[in-house]
């Protein structure tokens, strides 16, 4: 079977752009709009000087243009500038790409054409992608991050801003906001503004104050209570959310708990499951420290119990969607799940 081709990473593309190594074509596609926007915005703001943009930069929308019009724009030569930039927002709305496929056969090397294709990907077997790559273009797929990758993203984002964050605070933000990177970075920017120049460290208290998620009653603490079999705390947090629906839906905990026990089941198959480094590597975690929760979980839950819990979470998830459940509320369903997990 042919190996699936993997395009350049976001970091590599940005490194080349900052070094002014430009490609004639950029196809930016995928479910995660954050990276698409970051790349296209950098191109719009940095290839040309402000005084060169009036005559040499065009930002258009796929719903307003045809492929023929975009190809014609791209064939123009720069006026008193080194490059011409054409950025197509919402390129997924183009009705046909035949004219672009033809243009890709002989692209103008002084033009930087950017197609921003959001909410999905273009089949790499199609001519548009193949011809772009043959012409030396960049094809980038912007994928949604997994939940387990969010704390690392948060830490990295803040490091770029010369700030740090405590692990619990990073997990609180990841659990509360989720994988919407535009919203997540917006909240992180709000937190950054609140920090003093003398102390750039984000704590759970700061997250509680600025983001509005309780440092004591949140998904992170709920998961920890389950991992450590702290029955009182888990029930206390569950009752808090059941009584305070504005704080968030109890059902939002289900994917987090499911993900933990799913990984815990996998951890049981690690070659050296008593070794943190081995478990971390087997689960593709960032560090041995990240495996700590799974080491505790393997002490507190047997492999058989873990499989049963995974099945129970699926059952509760189905009931939460009304399947075989005419009227049981979220609080009662979560009580049922916690009772099953702890007994």
C-alpha cells in the first residue's frame, strides 16, 4: 500500500515565510481554521510593504469570484514591488477549479496565490492538489487538535508570549474551552493582559478570575477525583454543576472521562506498564509526568473494570441523548455513572 503523503507542518511553513522563502501557491485546508488564518494573515501582513499593497495585493472570497477571475488576478505582474499576493478566503465555495488547475501548470513565480479552504479538505487525488504540488506549491492540512494536545498548545502559546502556566491551570483552560483554538487563544490573550510585568506565571486562581472557571469545581478536578477514587469530591463537583447549570453542562464531562478510561485501557497493553516513561511513550504523551494519572488509574481500576466503565459511559451518553431514556435528568444519570465507577 502506498504511504500517505504528509505535507509540511505549520511550524515549517512559518519558518520559511519568516525567512522570505515563498512558494507560488499555498493551499491551506482543513477543519481547524486557526492555523489557516495564522498563515494567510502572516502572508497578507508581511510579504508586501504597506505602500505596495494597493496595487499588488488582492483579498477576495470564493463565493464572489470564479476560478477564471482568480487565475487572471494571479497572472498579473507586480507593480513597483517584488511580489503580487492573491488571497482567496472561503475557497471551498468556488464552484469550479478548472481554470486554477490550468494556471498551476505554469504559475507566475512573482505571484503568491493562497487558497483558504475551510471546514474540510480537498481530496489529494484531485488534480488541483497534485498540480499545486508539482508546481512547487505548499499544501497544508490544518487538523483539529486532540484534547490531550491542548495543554501542550496552551503552554507553547504562552511561552511565545514570554509567560508560563501551571499544569493544573493549563488543564482547566483546556477542559473548559475545548479544541476551538480561536476561542482558546482569545481567552489566553485576555489572561495575558491581566498579568503584571514582574510576574508572567498563570495560576489556577488567575484562570478562575479571568476565564470564569472555578479552580475547585471543574472538569480537571472532577477527573482527578475519579482517578484517585475520591468519592466525596467527585459527587460534590457533580452536585455543584447539577445545581449551577450556568457553570457548564454535566454532560461535557463525558468525553473527558471517556478519553481517560480509553487511554487507561490502552496503558494496560504497554510493554512495561509499571514504568512511567514506557507508559508515556506508549500513549504518546509529552512527558513521564503526564503518565502519572494512568499509573494511579492502573492501581485503582482493574483492566476488566476499565472495560466495564467504558461500556457504561457509552450507555450514559446514549441516555443523555434520549435513547432508552424518556425523562431521567443529567444529575441522576451522572449519579448512576459515578456509582458504577466507584462500586
